[in-house]
């Protein structure tokens, strides 16, 4: 996933790409431009769609800006479009659908955050130039006037796009003061596009990092997800750490930059973590091929417990005992603070807690029962656990790396064999709760749970039992339990 060799793009290629994309979307942009012009309003395709058109990227979500006020835009779109939505009305945005295209039209505007506000103050603008200067980066501050298809590039966005540089239309200080989340977006676009961030932008991010604290956790989370699911997340994460933004939004990542011990006897945990993330991305075909946030974030967080558990020993060695358990707790706490869903929190924290479980398998002392428990504990995260465990090998010793890979191949083959024989995906005891209550003549309660756990342990230790055998073993256990003083 290296981005270091991304070549510049020629301006001629940019021009050819945007012409081809405008021809493709002509059925929507030409007719919409004519509809607004007929009512005496300006309209322009703007922002991401223009940038992506110049990069040769196609998508059907189109953003427009207009001189029309929201009520005037709504009137036009009701006639032109096929459906209407106005959830963004407070920010001047009205949306519609036209065939395969999703369209959002926003009145020329400016917005800014006051020093302690979490909500921007929105004011309508009067010109396309005023609208473009308020945008985050020059590559997003280009427009195409409609219906004439005139490209408007007032701030050198085409050149910045061609040379892969991220700059702001005005001063970065003004841009980040207007919306501090743009500092996160700088990291996200670096990760998505593989662009360099201009030195003056990086300097402003360092100086103004504390301003991110006024942004809601949900908005920060959304930018972080987009960054991590981008093609080059290392680039964006490194920028967050170097500018100090990570100290505020993901301090566990910054903490991984532990100083080495004087004998260099433990790895650079920060660099190791970024490499594990990249190696997990390389294996995403196992998960369907699309960017998988849970898998990537587990790779990023898998060692966050190490700084808190690091211990130096008299013989010069370093240990991180129980960093998996500590890291899982830290991961859960951070994800809650960022308002992730309970399902995402549980999935990622489970992977962090289990990421060391495989080590020791190569010693040859895992029974079938241990394999069953590995599968049971991983649950629906088993495939992601396979990815994380394999990615967690960053040794430069080729012989050791090959040995670990072969050992994990053997474990996966063993899981597959036992799964075929015993249906591990549906791992459950031979008797369910109703059968337990009937057999033992007991009501619902803790005793049913204890009996179920006994049968589950039997299933894990011994494999599949018939219902008759399970019933006999349960009755024996119950009788012994009752006779214990």
C-alpha cells in the first residue's frame, strides 16, 4: 500500500478527464443548468465531483451551488427531479434524484465556528467566487458553470491536483478557524488521494490543533473512518500524529511512539502498528475485497495496551504482559468516546483481546478442545482474526516469517477439518435450555445457565455428543452437584 511513488498528473490529462466526465453526466448537468437559468439563477457543479472528474473518477452523487435561495431551489427541483428531500435546508441544501443521479443543490454560502461553538454560523453568499473561497482546499474549490460548462479555477486547483498538493484557497489559518474539522479532512484527503500537504497547511494544523475540541465526536469519528478506509491510511495517520491532532482524537496512537530501550531490544511499536495495518489491508480479499473498517481499526489498536504494560527487566528484556486485555479495554473506551456503535465496539475490542491467542499453537500442544475454544471465542470475527493474526508478523527474518505463516496455515486447515466434522459454526451443546429444565425439573434461572455451561464445556472438550449421552452426563453432574456439601 505504498504511496511514495504516485506520479504527478499532467494538466492535459486533467482537462481530458473532466471533458469526458462532463459528457457522461451531460443528461443531468445540462438540463439542470437550463432549468436554473430559465428562472434567472446561476448554477455550477462544484467541489468533489469536479475534483474527481479531473482525476478520471466516476460517481453519480453530484453537488451544485447556486445563487437561488433554498425555497427557489426547491421550486425548480420539484419540477425537474423525481424525489425531493430537504434535511439540509438549514444549511441551504435541497436534494433530489434524477434517474441514477443523486443531486444536492446548495445556496452560495459561508459558515464559521465561533471560538467555543460546536455549530457553525451560516450566511448566504452573493457570488460563486465568495462561495469557492470558503471551501476547504483548492482541489475542492473548482467549479463548472452551467449550462455553458465553463471551468472556474480561481485558486490554482488544477495545478495542485496535477502536482498532488493540498493547499487552502485562502490562508490555512482562516480556513481552519472557519471549520476546525478541515484539519481532519486534510489528513483524510492525504490518505484518500495520496497528496502531499503543503508546509504552511501543516504548520497551521500544528498551531491550531486544539481547535478540534469544539467539533462533535460524531463528526470526528466520521472523518477518522474515511481516513482509515482510504487507500493510503498511513499518510493520513502520520499527519495526525505529527501535527498533534492525534493527541486529541486518538491519543492511543501517539502513545505508541515509545522511546526505545537503550539496547534496542523491542520493536518500534508505532511503526510496527502502521505496518500491521498495511498488511491487514493487503489481505482484505479474504473479507470481500472492500475496505473493512473493523479489521483495519483492530490492526491500528491491537497494541495500544503496550505503553501501559511495558516493563523493563534486569536482564535487559522488555515485556508487555496482558497488553491484549488492557488494549481491549482502552479500545472500548476510545470507541465509546467517538460514538461508535455497540456492534463496532464489540467487534474491534474482541479482535484486540484475541490477537495474541494464536501464539503458542506452534508448540504443538493445542488439543482439538483448544481449537474449538479459539473458534468459539472468535465467533463471527474469526475471519478477521485470521487477517489480524497474519498481519501481526512484521519480522524481517524471512525464515521466521515463513514458519509463522506455515503454522497459521496449519491452524486454519485444522479449523476447517474440525468444522466439517462438527459444524463449529453452530457450536452449541446437545441439549437446549428447555430440554435442560425438563430433564432436571427446574425453573428458569441461574441453575439452567450453570447446566448449559457444563454441557458447552463438554462440547468444547470432547466434540459432538448424542442427546442421550449428553443427558446421562448432565444427570450425573447434577447428582454429584447436589451431593456436594
